[in-house]
C-alpha cells in the first residue's frame, strides 16, 4: 500500500484562497503516480499535495486533462 505524509504547518498561518499560501504548497510532498481503475490508458499528469496543522487537513489536486469526467 502506498503512503503519503502531509507536511505540518503552524496553526493559523494558512488562509484559504490566499496567494501567500504558495510558499506552503511548495513545501508539500507531491504525489503524481496516479492510475485509472477502469482502464490501462496512461493517465494525464495529476498532482496531489497536502498540508496539516493541529486542526485541519488542507489538500490540493492539479489535474492536466482536457476530458475530465
């Protein structure tokens, strides 16, 4: 089974929707080895990143696919 570790950030320093959060996202571990459960076609690049503080889990997907279903 694959594992992923969300990077810890200080509580209260991350604000949803703020451009200043870019530095936090740049420190997050990047997961890119996604596959499709319904066929064997190559999956377009997908990036997953996650951060956590004492109370919240923040996550972000970046999907490069012109045919998202």
